[in-house]
């Protein structure tokens, strides 16, 4: 029987070659992982389709991508085009493909679920939250978008409602934990949750890795909260950001498009980068604006991009049509 014989030198050379190949493979894998992680950490400037209700979703996606946005928010609120109850399985597949073809990252689904409600509405809200989670997985199974919502109530009710808000959010947490979809709650001017410290208290009280915060400085500005202080207070718990401007004060105010007020976006951007914020900065057009006669969603999207891209994204601007 013939035996294959190799010299010690041949064996060492073979082992070294294998070691080099393995090392090169490992290095490539590490570099790929680092690139992927770097991409995950970057800030994406996006546009919420809350400001494009009158456009067909496919047209809205093409418009946002054409302008230069990198991410998008769909509206899953009852009666809107992406209401889960209105989308068939085929329509979900088509929409998923449209999002993929647009090159946009689906960052979030907007909902409007109030916590302190009667038993019947409470069950409806849990069902809607489950349906939104299912939609998130159907549209982006590899990277489901988060779900963001306000909580309802009135500003004067925080102290009386905060325990109920925490308890109700605990129920919601069980749903999103099971579905593996992030929930981001939003403090809102006039709402029971309207202060940065209270927002942090609430997510800590719930104590779920799947319940975090949506930061929108416009709502805090109306109460004269400081940008840097409020952002630093909330950022460790923040997974999503809405961007718009305001004028006036709580009780008598007007929301504006980003850049049309006096928010210091250079400072805003610097803080986010210094704190390694990862996620979307999403232009949101208030209903006060998109509900006006003659409102042009494409002009609004271009304006938001022109005013924010120098801080949160690429500075190029295309036609949008």
C-alpha cells in the first residue's frame, strides 16, 4: 500500500498557507462585520409619509428617494393607506418590494394608540398593536421597523395618570417583546406625557428593552425646555427622532417645517454625533400644515431636506418628481 509522504518543510509550508488563507478569510469577515455595524450606526435622514397622505404610497416612496432621503416612515393609523386592516397579503408583498426597490430604509410605522381608555378600547388597541407588529415583519422581515405612538391624556393629568400609563405600557411591552418589534413612545405637547424627565421615568418604570423613546424637540420647545439638556436627558433611551419646528408656546402655537423656526440644527447634529446616536432623523409635517388647502407634499419634503441635509445627510437635491 502506497503512503503519501511529505517532508517537514512541505508540511510547515502547507500549514502556513492554510493559516494565511484562514487569516485572510477572518479579516474579510471582520471587516464586513465592521462595515455592517458602521452602516447600522449612521444617522439616516428620512421623511414621514404622514405628510404625503394624498399621494399613492409607491409615488411617495419614489419621491422621497428622488429628493435624497435615506429612510421613510409609513402611517399605520386607522384609515390611512398603510392601515394593517386595509392591506391584503398580496398588497403587503408588493409594498415590501416597492420599499426595497426605492432603496429607502423603512424605519418606522406611525400609530396613534392611547393608553388610558375603557376596557373595549384597550382590547382594540392591543389588537392594533399586534397588527402593526405583523405588518412590520411582513414589510421588512430582516429588519422590522419600530412602531411609534403618542399616549394621549392631558398635560394636567400626568401625576394622576402616570401609574396607569406605566401599567398600560407594560401590557403593550408584552406584545412587542413577543413580536420582537421595538415600540417608541412620544412625548407630545398637551399630552399627559410632555416632559423629558417624565418620559425617561416611564420607560424605566416599564423596564422593557423593547419600549423606548421617540424624541421630538418641537414639543419640548413649546414648554421652553433646552435642546441640549432635554436631548441629553433622553438620548440613552431614544431610538427614533422626529424633526419639525414651532412658533409660539404651549396653548397657542403653530408647527412649522424643519428649518422654518429657530431650532439650532448644527448644535442638534453635533450632539447626536458626539453621543453616537444611531437611527433616523425623520422629517414630520404636522397636520396643522398638511391639512391646509393647497398644501403641496413634494414642496414640503424638498424644504425639509434642503434645510436638514447639511446636518443629517447628503446635501444633493434632485427634482423630486
